[in-house]
C-alpha cells in the first residue's frame, strides 16, 4: 500500500509552484499572491501558463478580461490572506486562502453541492501582516 502512495507523495513534493516565502519581486518587494492560468493532473506541472502578481493591499472588484474566470492555480505569500469572489463586483461565492500553494483549484469546492474554484475567480482582495 505505501509503495502505491510513493509516486503521489513525490509528485506533491516536487510541485512547480513557488513556496510562499519566495513570493518577492526582483527587487525584493513582497508579493501577496500569485495567480496562474494553467494546472495539470500532475502536481509538478501546476502553476504554469501566464502569471499575475498580486501586491499587498490590492483590491480588484473587476479582474481584467484576460484574467476573469481563467485562474487555475495560486500561491499566497507568508503571513498573507487572499479573499476571492466568483462574480464581478465581489459577488457570488467567496473563499479565503491563507499562506500556501493551491496547485489545482479544481480540488477546492465552491458552494455546497456543485462546482469548484477552477476558472471561477472574478474579483479579489489580498492583505499581508
């Protein structure tokens, strides 16, 4: 049984998503979160595609057209919190993410019965302590 889990554990350990403490600009400025357009059934291939930096205190009730409902992976920085909404103007379902990587938003449930957060983020607010 443990031999069957080994490839899964190795795949999670080798994920391409950056660690929360690594979220900094080239000049060392802290980044609150990173959004990515691609995910994969393989964790080591997640957090790919286009990326968008979210700075501390950034409040976006309306995501740009190219990003609206197109986020599949995200990473939240150390001591930061990201709140997202499923509708423009901070409407619909809401979810808070704390420090860490979410390589596959399709694994995060949205609502009681149906749906997930893959390609469903339309607005957000991010803050850091």
